[in-house]
């Protein structure tokens, strides 16, 4: 099974609103006869659990739809079918190596950018029905942002379910070079749940990312922006190899979701950072699940940041962390495997309609809208991640690479590629490229560079 690099080169790319979200969560049935008013709820504290297969909603009613079973509202103590307990397909990622990557600190909360004069716009809780709209806005403005993704919140279904729009939205998010980070599986308060659920909230999200990309993030934001040492949250998240990201600018957009109130979120944003860029950098929080945030607040944040002299960046970028450290390779992911026997290309292969390419997919990248190069991991693109080291020339175009031993163009290195990782990540020990999870094996990596 091929090891997918943590930078995901050549692989394409919901802090819940504190009970103020504009989504209706399992309201009780309308009462038309006052004789029925004696029963105020069906489940919960002092009442009991729902029947097997049903979920107890936040308001104490039993049902089976997303309004009842969706996280984090479903009451775990009185249900056996909450989305929180349902894992994505495939093996657990818990056994994946969690060695530290890069120099960004672990075990502490990060609230600001370290690069002077930078502003990182971050969006929590998606993907949602408005996420494609915000990606369009960011593309039009040439801005990169960071998305803290929840895998199965609000009853939306699992993000790796190919029958939904979520996988394609996330692939576009990645191919647009935004930073994708974790916001847990069902947005449970990691300080309130037991250790097993705290762990599964992180691991289930990893599994879903693995099923889409072959990797999972190394950055996360805890739901409700709290992760305490005293509750065990910080220990759990740090042991899993995550940087804990908070913010110093909270727009509280979840409180201002109407056209008449969204200006309050704008005012908060404007008041929480200097009018002239200086030595500090900032991380701003908003949510891509709110329509007014997408169509009104986002452009405002971009315009005001630029007018004050700030450079807009991703969280990883504004912390000086190279992209190869943003994601951790997950062995057993859905990407192409080097162990798959090479097949003779079929005559006149079809142009890739979905960015996949190579022998397994049966598509070529020549003429593809995603780019003409087929990466080592079987995806079409146009950057060095796709066209450089490991590019599959039989399935598209490739860059001309130096003969003999050379420095990798994208992090693939070792004897298999005649490429060295030395100089690719200059701050790591000579010849050791931990960010790529020892893509071939330790001995090969050391011997080659």
C-alpha cells in the first residue's frame, strides 16, 4: 500500500453555532388538543431512553431522522443510534504513526498568526449547502482560507458519502489550495464527553478524510473553541498529533444570521484588530453554514483586511508551516497503491471527468480540465505536485526532471524516484523527511538523502 505524503501533493483537493444555528432540531409535534399537554417529552433525564434504533433529540423527542440523531444534539445517554456512534467505512486510523511534523507547537492553544501582518480567515462547521458559494467568492478574490470541517454534524450525513455533494466540495476545497482542518466528527464538546467518545470524535473524522483523500489533517479546532488540560481534551488531541487552533477574532456570526443583524458581526470583526497592520497576525472565526456570512460578511472581511494592509493567508501559511505538514499520511486510504501491478494502458483512454487518472481509474489527464499531468497518486493537476516527481507519463504530460539524483519536486523521494528530500525540508535532520512519514522506508530515505 503506497504511503500518501502528508502534504497530499498530487492528491486533489462546524463549531456549531452555540444553539443559535438556523436549523430546526426535532421540535415536538404540534399540539392541537390541550388534552395532550400532560406529556412534555418522550426521552431524556428523569424520563428514560428511546426504543432501540431511535434517537433522543435535544428537545427530548424520539425519532430516526437527522433532526433526532444528528450531532451534537442527539442525547447519547438516552439513544443507541446517534450519528456520533456511527463510524465511516474502513479500518480505524488510530494505528497511524503520530510523529510530530514541523515546528508549530503541540499541546498548546494557538490563537494568533506568527507571521507579521497576516490575517487568516477560518470557517467552521461545513461543508454545508453554502460552502460552494464561499469557495466561488474566495476564488474570485484570489484568497486562501482555512476550513475546519465537521464530518457528520447537523444531520447532513457523512462527508465521505459519495452519494452526497460533500466529497466533491471537499476535493474542490483542496484543489483550490485552501487549508483543510478537523472540527471533529459530530461537533461534541470534547470537554464534556467521556475519553472514548473524545477519541472517536477525532478518529472517525480522520477515517472520513482518509476515505476521500488518503490523508487526514494535523490541525484542528475544538467545538465551542474549548479544549482544557483539566478535562483530558488537550492530552487526547495532542497525543493524536494535532495542533490546536483557536482565534483572537470571533465574529459571533452565528448570533447574527439575518440581513438586519449581520452588520453586528462586521462591527465585531472591525473592532478586534488594529486599523494598520503591524507585527501581529490574526486568526478570525466565522461559519460557512450561515448564508449571511457567506454572501455578506466574507467579502467585508476580505476588503477590510486588505484596506488595513494585512496579507490574507491560511492558518498553516500564517504560522510558517509548509503545506506538507498540514496533512498526515493514512496508510490504507483510498488513493492509488504502489503495490497495484502495472497494467498496459487501454487504447485511447477517456479524458478524466473527475480528476482521477491512471491504470486503476482508466482515465488520462490529457485534455482534462483539472490539468494535463497524472500524479503518482492518480489525480490530474498542473502543479509540480502532479507534474513533478512520480508523475505518470503514460497517463498525461510530465515535467522534464534532472537525470541522476536530484532534489524532489514535491516530496516524493527515495531510491524508487532517484530523488532526495535533503533541502526539501531544511529544518529537519539531514536526510530525514518526517513530513512524508518515511514514504518508502527509513533505510532508503537515509541512504538517498
